[in-house]
């Protein structure tokens, strides 16, 4: 699989006298991978996200996107169109009076013809489930709607990489569910690489691959099921597991053999039904 993102021996410091926020980080992310970057506050996960499209540049080492070095200023315009960023607070991304005009803003900046712009706005709104909100004022939307509108604005540019930097952390459970459903739907339907920055294990388990950062270093690189095998190690670091994963980990400790860890609540309930039907 070709690398969409390649990181080699990367270090980052905000100031020369400050400790490194990212230390000796090396990894690659393939095209059309869904990767969660999991970490506690101060782990360097958001700093890593901001280096992917050149918002921050490595102090040492190299970050490449599709073979282009993010430290090369000549690549920055190219990067902004191919790496879409969705931030924690969607209101920081709104610049217009209506959702429609806000989505149009980025398209106008790249000189897209009006007819194509209308098509792209309708397409991105449909993909994010906000078609009925195009004439609404962004500040009047619910938290989940605001974040989906922000995603639509980024998606309209058709980036090949989407980075969600703690995009659900300010939302209530319903809004979080809306945004995660949008995110997973985009991954299933579009030829796109998704990177989800999060501190929440339950969210991270939605991805295909999970990178765990600790003090700027790569602690783990696992599948969701593989991460569940690290239960005690992550619990000791202050992570809280969803209760249905805790149940499976306790069963494993008690000697009950499970064919795999079921990483969604729905899968676990179905597995319990199957188990009970055999008794």
C-alpha cells in the first residue's frame, strides 16, 4: 500500500528551550486507511496532526504527504487542498452567514466555476447529511449539526486526506454519534484517508488501525482487537475502557476463550446472543 503520509525521525519543540512535544516519531499511513491517533493530553497527538498539512513544521526529521515534504513552502498550497482539517470547535471554521455560503467560501478561493460549485455544495451536504440545513445560519445549529457543516465545508474541496482533530470532544452523546456516523460513512463510500485524533478509546475502536502516542512517542500500533489485548497496560496509564470491552477482558482473565474482541457494543450483544443459544 502506497504511503499517503510518511513520518521519519520527527521531533518537534514549540520553543528551543522547551522539551520536545514529539520525539523520534517514525510511521507511515497508507492511502485509504482509517487510522485513530489515541493519546492523553500532552501526548503530542494534535501536534502530529498539525504537521500533516504544514500548520506546524518539524524541528527535526521529515514529514511527507504523498511524497511531498511539508517543510517545503512551495508545497503548502497543494497541501491545503489535499489535507482537510476538521477542528475541535466548528465555530472557528465558519466564515459566512449561511451553511451554503460557508461551504462555497473554500470553493470560491480556488476559483471553481459557479455551476460546478453548486454541484459540489449539494454533493458535500448530502454526504454529511445536512442538505436541509444549507440555508440555516451556522450559529443556530446544534453541536453535531455544526460539526457536520464544518466537515461539509472541508469535504467540498475533495481532499484525499481528512484529519479530525478531537472533532467530537465538545459534543453531547447524540452529536458525537452523528459525527462518528458521518466519519465512518465517508470512509466506506469515498476513496479517502481518514485520521482521527482522540483521547477516547471507544472512538478509537471505530478505526481500522490505532496509533497510541505517549509523551510524543509511538507507544502502540495496533488493530482494534489487538488494542483490547493491551487492557491492563492502558488502564495503568489512565485510559477508561467501554464497559462491554471490560466484560470481555474480565472473561478472558477468568479463562473464557473468546474468538476475538468485539469492538462495538452491537457486535458484543450479538455474540452474547449466539453464546446463549448454544447453552
